[in-house]
C-alpha cells in the first residue's frame, strides 16, 4: 500500500499546482486545464521515477563519492564510517535496499492515459 500511496500523494500535489497554474489560461481545445494538468503530472512522476532508476543503476555514484569526500575534508570531526575507497563506497551503495519503481511508473502512466482519454472525449 505504501508503494502506491507515496507516488499518488506526489502526483496529487503536482496536479493541484498544475490546476493553479492553468486555470486562467486560454487553451485552443476544450478542457485544457484538466488535460494538461493530468498529462504533465504523469510526465513529472515518470521522470522522477526514471531519475531514481538511473541513480539506482549507479550512474551518479562517482559524483556522490567525490562530493562526500570533499565535504569530509571540510568538516572538523568527520565520521569514521565513510569508505576509504570508491570501490568500497560503490559496494556499500549496491548493498542498499532496492526500491520497487513499477508502482511509480504505473501511476504516471495512469495520469497520462487519463489526460489523453479526457482530451479524446472532450474533442
């Protein structure tokens, strides 16, 4: 249930912001505010899930390790649990719990589909 709840709360917040942005805008088709709010919300949710997927693949690991290494040099009392090498850091990140992203992709696809369905019904 938690897997479905978090993406939906995130999507509803984006949907509300889209309604606030587009409510006074004149669009060339019927129901434009609702259609754009649903489709853009879906695309934002899917893009967020894609960034998480890319992060879990380890693309950003070298950048994260570099920034943490630099900030550790600046700190007065750095913690001792930081890995000494990039290889150890990478293995530690790979050992983390994997996040299931299919519910987030599904929620985004549902919002996009609803936007297109509303568009085809109204036009």
